[in-house]
């Protein structure tokens, strides 16, 4: 049966993402780095960016700053940071949130 390509879509299917948290970011890092190295890298990035690593209500903007600090680390941490940035930006875009700092490291 042919379909009408000019017809509007039947509905807008939404794919809600849970709000990103310190804990979720740390779990993602720990999958690849191990718990100790992930905690060390995350805490160092939090200190560098002035974000409380124990904060329960951290904004996506703050988390992007932390991920940006991770992005300048060694290659595996930087690879993990790229994955975390995708997750954060997906949440920001799906929820139509504005951000002040996209958390990207400066160009070399």
C-alpha cells in the first residue's frame, strides 16, 4: 500500500533521557578506567573547573565544563570525555536547554 509522503507524521515520539549526574558520569568513566582512576580523573577535573564533585544538583553546563577538563587528559580519558560530551549534549538538545560553555577544549 503506497504512503502519502506529504502527510504529517502520525505523532512525535519522544526519547526522554535521564538528567546527567556526577554519579552517572563517574560510572561511565569507571567502565573504562576502573573505579580508582575514574574517581581521580573526575575529582581533578572538578577541582580544575570549580565544580563540587559531591554536588547533587549540578547543571549540565557545569558537567560540560568538567568533561572539557577531562578532554585534555591522556587518550583514553579524552575518548571517554568525548562519549560523556555526546551524552550531555544529547540531553541538552532533547530538553532544549541553553548552555553557556560547550565544554570543548581549545584548539591546539
